[in-house]
C-alpha cells in the first residue's frame, strides 16, 4: 500500500516536472544567450546586453529557415528559441536595477 502510494507520488512528480522544465534545446539557447549577454556586459551595461543576444537569436533562426542547395532546411524555426536566448540577457540587464 505504501509502495503504491510512493510510486504514484513519483509518477505525479515526474509528470509535473516534465511540464515545467524546458527542453534541453531551450536550455542550450538560454546558456548561449547568457554567454552573449555576459560578454557584452563586460564592455557595457546598457540595453546592448539584451540586443546582442536578440541579434544572435534572430540570426540563428533565420539560418534555420534557409534551405541548402539540395533543398534541405537546416533546422526548425521556433519562437521559444528566441525567447530563451533573450531571456538570459533580460535577466542580466535587470540585475543592475536591484
């Protein structure tokens, strides 16, 4: 009886966790945006901390939309990729106001 309860509790926990934790590729976009924003922050503390990751995110998504000579797309264009890349810059930028 207790074993069944623990199993159900763990299954519920995994179900909730899968809904609130972003996918690995979104985390990769966040980490990439963090690196762009952090390097930019070393040189300036203005809105460029947000705009540089935005530039790289939009460039990457544009490249995802380009087709090769064989007609193969390089990736999928996803708005959430841009969001997670820029999110890191927004966080770093807002820290200066705390």
